[in-house]
């Protein structure tokens, strides 16, 4: 049993979207930049992409979870802390240590990664509108937990070298929490979160083992 109603849950999104406008636009611009840099491979591309992902997780943890969602669910304090930890992990492994090698590959991981990115940015909100959700109540790309998580899985699949396993723990846990809650809250576009978590984890572990054995 959830400690809030569906109406309260959607009301939080409505208040949140009004309060942060136009951050939604900036999130799309940053997400688009991150995706483009995967293919350009400029000198600082990997660090910039990791920094953008860190910013999305930090913003969602602090502003969405701790400031808005916590008003109806005290577990949001735990969720917010975990999202901030994930942001710190992207900064540490991706920005400071430069251990995330973003690069498109034509294997199944790369193709599915592009699909997850496209889903998080475009199909996700359209799916919500098609299911009758009001535009103000939509979880938006780059600034809410489930789209951020799906986008992150997509971007991590767009890598060639083994990804630090710590980067997968919190997104996978959220895929279980958010994906399961979506069934109760009737947010069908979030059902893909369960798929994204399971598929991404399996593909990345398989790919990383293959790369390690070839070295």
C-alpha cells in the first residue's frame, strides 16, 4: 500500500513542472548534447557526458525527491540521497577518473542503447499523453527519476569498455522500485523501466566479460 494517492502523486508532478520551468528545456538540450558527443569523441567528450548525467541525477535527487516528492512520501529522503550518490559516482568515475568510454557500437548493446535514449526523450512523454495524462502532470525527461534512469541505461550501453559496476547498482535498484510502483500508480510509460534495468544489466555484464576475456 502506497502512502499517497494517485491524485497526490500526479499533483506533485504538476507543481514540480510549474516550479522548475524552463529547466525541462535545458534538460533536453543537455541530453541532446550528451548523445551527440557519443558520436563526436572530442577531447573532453566523455567527461562532459558523465558530467551531464551527474547533473541530471543530482537535480532529480535534490529538487524532485527531497523538495517535492518528500511532501507526500518520506521515503523520498532515502531516494534523494541515493540519487545524489549516483551523481557523485558519475563525477568520480566519469569526470575525475575518465573511466567511462562513451562510443557507439553496432552490436546489440549500442542499438538498444539508442532505443532507450530515444524512448526516454521522445516516446516516454508521448506515451503518457496517449494514455490520457495531462501535459503538466508528465514526468519530464532529464528532471524526473524514471526518464533519467532509462536515459542513463541507454547512455551506459553506448560504451565500448567495461563500465564500473558501481554505476549500475542504484539505477538497477531504481528500475525495480520505480517500475514496480508504476504498475500501482498507473504510469504505463514507466513499465519500460523494469525492462531497461534487466536488459541493460545483462548486456553490460555480458559485454564486459567478453572484453575482459579478449585482453
